[in-house]
C-alpha cells in the first residue's frame, strides 16, 4: 500500500506530520491534504510540495488507498462519511504511524492521568538504560517518528479516545488503561461508545503481550475487555510495590499513575531499583498540580489539565486543607454532582466559578449548601481567591471543564493562571 493515493484530513499538528511522513517514507505514494477550515499554517506542506485544499466541506475520495483522519476530525465529517461509503479505509494518524514503524509500543489511555503516566513510563525505561521515544497525544505526533528514531527504541504513546477510534492493525506490546469516567460525551454520544473507543487499545494484543489495568475502576472491572494480552491489575492498596513515600508526585490519582507505570516498566524488564529511582526523580508535566508561585505563604497550583470532574476530584486528594478552588470552563456533557459532593466533604475553603459551566456547577453546589463566588473569568477568580487566602492556603486551578469558552486550550488557560499568580495581591 506504500505506493497508493492518500488523503490526509485535518491539517494541524498530526495532519501536517502525517503528510510529511508519507512524503518522507513512501516516496512512491501520492499524498494530498484537506481541511474544511481556513487560515491554517500550511508552510510545512508548501516546503515539501504537498498539494492541499482548505475551506471546503468535501473533496473527491474515489480511488483512494486510504483516508488519514486527524484526531480532531469527527467521524461524521462529510469527507469521512463519503470515504466510508465508497469503501475507502479510514485510518487514524496513530494507525499510519504504526504501519511505518517496526518498534515495540507501550500504549497509554484512560480518562485522566495519561500524560503523567506516559512520561513516567518513559523515565523508568530510560532509568533502565533502554532507548525510548515518548509521543502521541502528549504533544509530539507519532508520525514525526518514522525514519528518525532507533529501530530498537520503545515508543511510549499517550492515546486519546479520538486517536483510538480509528485504529485497525495498531498493536501495543504493553497497553495501559488507567481509568474510565464519562468524558467527551459530546463527541462519542454515550459512555458505552467512549468506552469502546478506549478499549480498542487492547483489541490486537496477543498472549505474549501485557495489559495493565486499574482494579479500582468499576467500569473496567465490569467491562468486556477485548484482546488476548495477559491482564495485570493494580490497585491503590498496593503502594508497597513502589517507593511511594519518596515519589516526586503526590495525590491518590498519581499513586494510580505510578503503579501503572511501574507495572508497564516491569513487564518490559526494568528493575525495581531503576523504577523507584525514576519515580523519586520525576517532575510532573506542566499544568498538572504544578506549583507555579508561592507568595506571602500562599501557593498557586496550576492543574489546568483537569478538564473533567473526576480529575478535579482527584486533585483535592493532594492537599489537606485551605484550598481556594477555581472551577469552570466549557461544557463536555459531564455531571458535576459527585464533584460538588467532594467539594462539600473536602478540604475546600472557597470556590470561585468561571466560564460557561459556572451556572451548572453553582446549581450542584447550592444543593449541597456550598458557598461560592461567581467570578466570571479567570483573572477575576484568581484575584478574588488570592485576596481571600491566608498563609498556608492553596489557590488551585482545577477547573473540571474544557477551556474552549475563554481560551485556545488548557495550556493557554494554565499559562494565563501562571502569569496571574505572579501578579495578584495576596490576602488583601
């Protein structure tokens, strides 16, 4: 199929990398790009002479060898529907990368904790002296790797449901599923469909492969798990399997992430000493319980990656008291009822609501008698939380929502929080 005719749909990070990879690895193939949007940065395609069409809903798909669908493109997009109707295979960018690489894979998915776990597995493999490349949803497209990495390197890939819904032959020698809670229902339509997309990570596993699974997750425990990989279950009550006391990350959710990473690295042959050393030295990725400032005894913690209620609930377990909690953003179809219960019962000294979801969250908090401030936007919320804070308090951005109502993405939101944390008056 290398000499076929390919159409890459979605010309942002992964789509651009897919076009470049086909051009680089399969010189006999024809590749074109397509995006219904406008104003895109296509300089990378111009540089290698790849043709593309933008600003239209459809392009011809007859005779294509495969359509390569970027993760952000929904399956209902007209060009994708037309390809399926014409019998054209639809591959995700992950599927394309896997077909170009002979390397062994660790795949990491789940609703929360993917990036931390992916980075931690990479750190453990490096501590064990193994060549490793970390890519995927973590920020480096998988199609950037073919032809550029050690053929013996392990590829540790963070994989979202959007990426996994369009795999075919993709095979992970080690697959990690951290947890499943309602998320992206606006895209998938139901929790069952979201679960099916996540569990596709397991479907091509063989008996010699390993699936690392969370025993504390009721949906996973009850799920109909595909694939033939050996199941290795972890649980929070197994903290003695790692040097958790001296770990560089905190919180019950990070205990799960550390246990999952350790099991994955163990399956690959990394020693306990090397796994624990990596865990002790590990610095969490940005926007995940990241202390961005400490001023007048008040800590500012950026957890902007907490884009669903369950992630925000887990963040509360990392602190004992004095949390000034900033919640809100754009809605994704999740319920805030359990989060409101956790706030009512947890170490929260004040709640500050922002964005589109503020009213929905306020309703749940009101039902539980939790006082809150309708701040409206992030600058106001940070200023109000800092003014209310006393020495020892934590101003925590753990919004439980996506960011697209007021920001480009969660990183933009976290960067703005970091800037504000260094400027606002404290305790006045």
